[in-house]
């Protein structure tokens, strides 16, 4: 069943927008990997691993969002062939655009714009909006034009962590977190970004990521190759959590993603750990008096 009005692409072909179903998840994950791989190639950036566990992680995230936000998950087809998808997560008052991906052979033909229009229709009453943009100029172009959104340039840190130069004072207070900590940290994220990250933290923990907590001060989620989410009450607590995460990633290739100008506390830490800072896509926000800080968005889920 086509749930929306079909729209014409620029060559006059009809783009059909349908609700995503569980049977579409693997194909959407493949589009994500193909489109991101193509973008990294075009930007002459290091390729993304195509190890089975990386692709499985993508598919599990698509499935997670389809479960939490079935009405925010859409696919685009032309002539029956899947060419792209989008997923929005609603978390309290926060609308989060998590996925907008079009297969490379079908890009620049209106599918992305059509999917974005559909994504905007979901959770319209959410007062806050967040988008972690890629560095694709077409994505940035589309987000810059969204009414009410501010575009915040970002740096990402990448490289192999060398933890020996990090100042470890204060790390003894950081401990592993559990389900109770996830609940306890919800008010912090509601204050920083208008919505909980609890369902997404739980998802990442189910996938084997690790929750680290500075009791009453903040938390950080550490993935196998990334520092994936950090929220804290102040810069000192955020710095301690980031150092702890990097110490745990010592010797491993790691990404700390999408740091806006507000995350000055993080920049000296990541360069001390030997990572390289590089520009990446902007963090695009609506409805917040100030950008979230101290805060690291999830690479994949804001
Ligand atoms: C970003 C992406 C989703 C856009 O989808 P798309 O179908 O390729 O783009 P569209 O044809 O709908 O065009 C989107 C905008 O970019 C513009 N655009 C498209 N191709 C362009 C080109 N080659 N040069 C300049 N502008 C271009 C369009 O004019 C449109 O802007 P407008 O509405 O102001 O006219 C898609 O290119 C993609 O999957 N890229 C790689 C993955 C990625 O970065 N995803 C975003 C994650 S945040």
C-alpha cells in the first residue's frame, strides 16, 4: 500500500513513498552502507569497514528505530525498486532525523528531498529538532533550508588512541552503568536536548556497547570503535568521562564524532590522545535556547 502521494523525480519518474516494514530492514542497511561508502570515497576519506558485524550493527539500528518509531520510518521506491529510506526518532519533545539515505545510482534525482519532506511530517508537534548531518553537500543544503533550524559546523576526531598522555586523575569515580543509571540520566538529556536517549542507550548496550557513569554527573557510551554518546552536568565531568572512554579504547582505532564549538572541553583531550581532528557534517538544531553542552551526539543516533 502506498501511504502517501507519489511525487515525480526530475526525469519524470514516479517516486513512491511507503511505510518501512520489517522485510525492508536488510535492504535499507545495504543502502546505508553503499551510500556512506560512496560518500567517504568521494571525500577521499578512509573507507568504512564492511566486516559482517558492522553491517549487522547498521541493520540492528534500522530495526530498533522501526520498532520505536514505526510511523517515522519510510522507504522510497521507483518502479518497485528500493532507492532510499529515512527514519526519524521521537524522544519526548525531540524530533531526531537519524537516517536519510539514497542509493548512489539514484542520487541527485529528488528522492532525498521527497523522503525528507515525509520525515518532517512525523512528530510535527515536537518543539525541538536535531539532525546529525553527514558531510554530503546535498544533505547540508537540504538541512540549511529547513525553517527554524540552525546549522552548527562540527569537527570529528579519528585515529588510534594513545592513552598514555591523558591525565587520569578522577577516573576512579567512573564505573560501569546499568538499567537504573539509564533511567536516572533521563532528566539530564531532557534538559540538554529536550528528549531522553534511554531507548537508544539500551539498544547500544544490547549490541555490546559499554555504559560508563560518573554518578550524578553524567554518562558515556563506549562502542568498539567509537565514543558513542556523552552527556554531563559540567565540563569537568564530561572531560573525566571522555578520558575514561579513551583509556578504555587505548590502542584501538576510534572516532569521537560531531563536536560543535560548544565542546571546547573535548578538543584538547582528543588531540592529547593522538586523534586527528577533521571537519565533518554539521549538527543542525531547532528549538533549543543553546546547543546541547557538554554533549557528544551518538555518531548514528544524535
Ligand atoms: C544526501 C542525500 C540523502 C540526498 O538525496 P538525493 O536524492 O541525492 O538528493 P535530492 O536530489 O533530493 O537533492 C537534495 C538537494 O540537493 C541538491 N542537489 C542534488 N544534487 C546536486 C548536485 N549534484 N549538485 C548540487 N546540488 C544538488 C538538490 O537541488 C536539492 O536541493 P534543493 O531542494 O534546494 O533543490 C543523498 O545524496 C545521499 O544518500 N547521500 C549520501 C548519504 C548521506 O550523506 N546521507 C545524509 C545523512 S545525514
